């Protein structure tokens, strides 16, 4: 009896072992190559911080998109970073933030109370853009070199002073961060004063007068203690949102003590709260002043955002700036506009296509024990795209992320198993 014509289709002829082995090896090689190509693409995407063909550094400072140092490399002109290649190493500065700086001197008794007369006897007076320290696209902040206003007694009657005014235009990407900065005064019997304006509209066109102050009192400097600014030798004051122009100065209070010769300087500054930690040594001599001159000032934090629109309503397409498919739009907290952030479980640059890459939370827990509270797991950790799973160990049941796994293996079975 002849075989059915369907027999060959229903029971296909298997390849010989050598052919099968060769096909298997070929498939494995193709899979490995595809995986390697995917990994390479992800690595390249994770490493890229600027647009293709654009510089990603100015000297030692990284310049991630949406910022850029030349035409075609930034999102809009508000994100332009000036890079001075004539400096060694090249130096970067932000646009739209201007500092007016004046220095001079006045004659007064060291124990005289009152506000310095201002910079009437000018040694210098000019406008400067603020130097860039670093950019953080993940949190939407930039740190720049902020000025320090000072009043230093050179001798019994001669005082050197410096007073600075900073203007932050809301028509640019930047706004002064009220949550990350504070007004700080350092000295014995001195008040730190901030005066300026707060923007009352979305483009910085109108403003209301604003002031803040704090007092640092210490007739005897040894009473001052290192650490937070609590009013003895150092004081601090919180800032209101929306400040677009501010000037910082100081006012001495009278003192009959003889400490003025050893504590000749007073300082006032708007500074990154996470950076400045008061040291009682800052009260003595001119060391703090000299240190600030060497470092071009103190860190000042600016928030940045794309200012020309807000986040779209839920369900609408994302805005033009958020180019990664694993990113979300967040309305700016300082001024108008929006910024982009990587979705939960991802990290990187949300302003670039494929810029937000999956986080391997399980690996991070192993490599950085301090992150185990951030990514809790009291069982078996397995990474997945955009997150991670945490399962209870075999024989237990519960919520492994909360540490509530309980033994469910029957006692009699455990005795039988472990008693052998």
C-alpha cells in the first residue's frame, strides 16, 4: 500500500544530526549577534548626552542636551552655553543670568554700626555672566558661580567692600531655585540683607519688591559652633519663589569688644544650602574671603525648564522636548514651562531619543548597599524592564518587598526532608 500523500507533511523528515547541530549553532550565533547589537545600541544610547555631531563637553564640564555650545546643538537659545576655548581648561557660562559687580572702599571705625555706604569709591564696576559648575538634567538644575558680598576691615579704619546684583530673566531657561538656595550671613554682629523683585507674570515683565534678612550675633566668636547657621556667627533665611533680580549686602551692628581685629570680615551670599556648612574659622582673618576669590564665588543653584509651553493634558501627545519614549512631562515649579524626567525604573537623558534606559535595580542593590532601602527586597530579586520583581524564597509566602515572607512548608514535610 502506497503511503498517503499527506504523510510527508504530517511527519516531516528530520535533518541528520550534523545538519541539526549546524543549524542550532547558526541560530545561537545569530541570537548572540542580535543580542550584542542590541546591547551595543543601548550602551551607545546610554552614553550619549548630546545631539549627534555636537560637543558634549566644555573643558571639564559635561554639556548634555537640551543645552549646547553652538548653533544646532541646543533646544532653543535659552539653553545656549558659552564655552570660552581661550581659557585653560576651557570655561563655560550660562546665558540670561547677569551679575553686576561693584567693589570699593570706605573709611570707618571697626566698631561703627550701620550699613556700608555702598560702592562710591569704585575700584571696579562691571557686568559679568555667571560661570557654570555643572548641569543635572535628571533633576532640572544647574549650579553656577554665585557672588559673595563682603565688608572686610583691612586696618582700624579702612574697609574693602564688594556688593553684587544678580538678574535672572524668566525669558531664558533659568530661574533662581528658592528650595535649594538660602540667604546666608557670616560674621560677628551682622545682618545679611537681600533686596530685589519677584516676578508677577510668566515672562518676567512685572515685579513686586521683595526683601529678606537674617542676623548673625556673636560678641565673642569662640561661642560660634561648626555646623548649621543658627544665628551665632552665621545665620540663614529661606527665599520666596519667583525672585528674578536680587542684591545682597550686609549691615554691621555695634560692638564694644576687641574681636574686630581678629574677625575683620562679614559676608552675605545666596548659596546652595547643600554646599555651605558653617565653620567657626570662617569668622577669623581673611581666609574665607581669599578662598572665595580663588574659586570665583560660591555655588548658586538655578532651576531650568522649557519656558514656551506647559505639559499637555493627560492622553495628549508629549511635548516636543520630551523625546525619550520612557519619559514624562512635569510642569516647572519655578516660573512657567515644563521639564522632562525619565519614567520610574529608567535613568538617563529624557530629552534624547532612547535617552532613558532601564535601571537594573537588583544589580544596584548588590553594588551599592545604601540603595537597598530605595529598592527593598527580602527575597529573590529579578530585574525587568522598567522595574523589578521580588519573590519570596522557596517554601515561604508573602510580600518579599515588605519583608513579610512566612514559612508555608508543612512541618512534617520539613522533618521528613531534613531528617534524612
